[in-house]
C-alpha cells in the first residue's frame, strides 16, 4: 500500500534533469534501469515536459549512479547499486515535497 502511494506522489515538477549512468554488464544495475524506465514513462514526463531524462550507458564496470538536477540548482546523487527503486522514489518525493512547501510559503 505505501509503495503505491509513493509512486503516485512522484512528480518531476521541480526537476530540471535526470541522468542515469550504468554499465549493463554489472550485476547491480537493476534498480538504476528500473528508475530510468519509470522516469522515462509518458505519464511521468507529462508532470514536467521540460525535464530532460537521459540514460548514459558505459562500458567501464562503473557503479550505477543517478544524477538529479533541480530547478533551484540543487542536486541529488544516488549510488544505486544497493538501493531499491522504492527507496530512490521515496527520497525524490521528499525532495520535491520540500520544494513545494517552500514555494507555497513564498506565495
């Protein structure tokens, strides 16, 4: 139940860009690939058409990372090899909720 609530609360409203870096030959890229697939979905991109979502495929056995840039210049970095999709979405929702509260307070 809680997982579906977090997924429904996910929005790209304050996100400027998302870059998912991964080496497909590594064993620990599953959550990074799921994150890329979820963020690239039509329903997610409709929440912010100006957000650039890109996947960067590497062939250097590097750790999968997800770089999220926000419109206010702040950045969020996930080293996703030991994180689940749910954990990353939960953190993203908390960051976007913070920005929404700041926007409401300044209005």
